[in-house]
C-alpha cells in the first residue's frame, strides 16, 4: 500500500510519491538488509546515548562553565598561534594542504 500525500509550503509542492518511490528503490538496492537495520538501530542508539550523556553533564552545575572556559582558552590559543601573524597563517595553510593531500592520497 502506497501512501500519497502532497504538502504545500508557500507556492512549492513536495512530491511525496517521488520521495517514497526513491526510498523504496534504494531499500531494494540494499544487499544486506539485516546489517543495514542493525547499523541504523546502532546509530539511533548512539544518538540517544550521546544525548543522555550531554544532558547529564549539562545538569551538573560546574561542568558547563568549565567547558566554556576550556573552549574560550583553546580559541584564544588557536588565534594567537595561527591567526595573528602572517607567517603562522601560512604555516596553518600549509598544514591544511598537507592534511588534504594525506586524506586524498596524493
């Protein structure tokens, strides 16, 4: 059974039939469906777990302020180390280019 719904937002129409058929085609193209379901469930569980951990840390009265100070300190250090002087900016660009080449395999 295929559900047909058309949503209107201002003057734009969203063709849900095309979206559903595209999703069905992609699902049919998956060779190992149980593994895909396990990965999807693992991803959902990971997002839920990380949300729980962040919520617990945020509930502690002192830790969010400490994390803000650490972030502020790191931002200040990064600015001083790489952005203030021209030679350091060039070094940063060189490091980024070397990382790009390492990732791309060139």
